[in-house]
C-alpha cells in the first residue's frame, strides 16, 4: 500500500504512521519524522507538499524541534496532515515516489537516528483509572471492605506529576533514595529504595488547549487528544508508602517517568475502539459520553536481569481495562477551569486486568513482596534489581505475543495483516545504579 517496502512484521505499517522527533549524528538538529517500515520520513524535507487549507499556511510547524506547534494547530490540522502523509507515501502517488532527489533527502533509515522526547512537556498528570489496579492496592493496604475509596467510582482520580523528569525510552533510571519506614515500631530511615517498581501505563498528549477558566466539554474532548505513547511510571513503593498521607505521591514518583519516542495519532487507533465499560453509579452529566472511546490495545511487560539470556514476560494486559476513558479524564481535568496546553501529558495510571497475569505492577504481581515473581528458571523477583531491563511492547487488536524477544505482535489493521506498535522496537528501558 506504500511505495516504501514494509516488512509484514514491521512495527510501522502504512496504517500506523506515528510521529516522533529525531536527529542523526551528522545532523544534530531535532526534527519531526513519521515512521514507515524501517524508514523515517523527515517532514521538514517535504513541508512544501502540505498544501491543504490549514497546513498550507503553517508549513513552518514541520521545521520545529518538537511536536508542540503542530499539535497546537488543532484537530482539523492533524487530520489534514495524516491524509497528506498517507497520500505522499501511497504506492499510487508519484510526487514523492518518483522524485529521487527529494527521496534521498526525505528518508532516513531508523537505525541511523537518535530519538528524542516528542514534545516539550509543560505539565504531566497521572490518573488512577484501572478499577482492578485500584482494588488490588486497596485490598493490600486497607482490606477488602475498604478497597476503593468513596470517590473512586464517581470521578477520575489523579495527581500532578513532575514533567521535568519525563524521559524518552532508553534513558537509564537511577535508583532513588529517600525516607522510608519499613518497621512501623521504629523511626523512619534514609537510604536507597528497596521496592523499586514499574507501572505499565499509556498516556496521551494534549493537542489544542483551552483558555484559563473555560472547561473542555466531554463532547469536544476528542478534538484535544492528539495521540498516545507507552509509559512506565517508575515507583519507589517504600518511599511512597511513608510519604503519601495526606497529599499523595511525591518523591516516590517524581524521580523518573519514561515514555516511548513515537506518538501514534488517535485516528490510527479509532478502528480498535470498543464500547466503554458500564459505570455504576452513573457519572455526573459532565462525565457522560456514549461514543466508544475504550481501546483494545494488548500490552506486554518483560524483564531481563543481569546474566539472563532472554527477557521473561511477566505481564499481559490490555488498555481496555480502563474504567475511566481519556475523554472523561480530560473533561474532569478541566471542568474547574484548569487550562491545559499543547504538549501536556495525561497518563492512564497502572493498567491491570482481572487476572493475576494482567497485573501491571510488580507491587501487584508480588502482592507487595509476599510472593515471588517467577522468571522461568532465571530466578525470581519481588521488585526490581539493579541492572534489570524492562521491555514494554504493544499490539493493537487481537494478537498474541511471540516467544521471540522483541518480536512484534501482529494484528488485523483495516483487514490487512500489519503490526501497530507504538515504538520502533518494543519499548526498552534500562535500570541501573548510577
């Protein structure tokens, strides 16, 4: 479907076309690219070909070192850009296909690039929108009778995170130190976290924002959601447990959050929208919407420790397990007049399902350290060791995880066997003590 050869197992099909920011060793300028097969289309090299009613007046956004200016143009500009990119890459379109000089400047092999954060992230909010995750944590610390707090089924609970420590995939994460109180009969102690954890999440970038004092109505929320990334909200559970009362997460969370370099536009994900979960009690009117905005995105987490020959899968979950949708999250975030801006990052919270293998954190998988996570003959874990590498991979639609490390999931995207991963290889994070 494209004149660029795309391997059937590629993460970047003609129907995916995610946006990212890249540079090359011989050209350190950060620029916007679109992934197709094993190539990246440099949008700054083809900006003059964006001739639609919106982008013809704003071709300069493709010269910017982040996606912020492009995202700020709004919903119609995003749709116009995607149609133009698909047209330019189409096997039946000669404009780029037959211009060998332009092609040589416009395409770069993915192996030759350095990926960067997709946007300048002004603000970052992390929600707590998986009912199974919230229930599991509540049972651990409060018991079954009080697993969910009274407000949880009434509104999307969230906290404001630290935007300055959001980093791109591949950035090493330092083990944080802080205050902990492992023995409740003794005073707190200071030292490195002994319960360093992962949180399997997805997040979306806000595109067009809203003026201070004006809410984004839920009926228009989709027009402000640009696209999605994978996310790992690293968490120091022992630091968090001591500090979170009464104002919530602080040093146990703000030392590092990792996102994928590629942002998949929502239009690429719409074919995988499913009916939203039944919410009981019924949300207040400002949180009600009936259009499907729950997405069937299979998610996998694997772990590879020092000396291990291969990574071992420890979690298989799905984004459809979210109780609160992204539209509800954004509508609630702004209902009090809070203004959001292009490049703001809003995350799902840990994605856990109803079965133990779908738990999206080691806190749940080990039930707060009370049982071991089996690494299939390669040892066990309760929480992360120094040197562990965590891989998060994703597949859209019905797919199964290959036994081969870093093998993409295959799904039916518009009826064509393709992969729809959110990153050039499954998201690789390195954890080591620096």
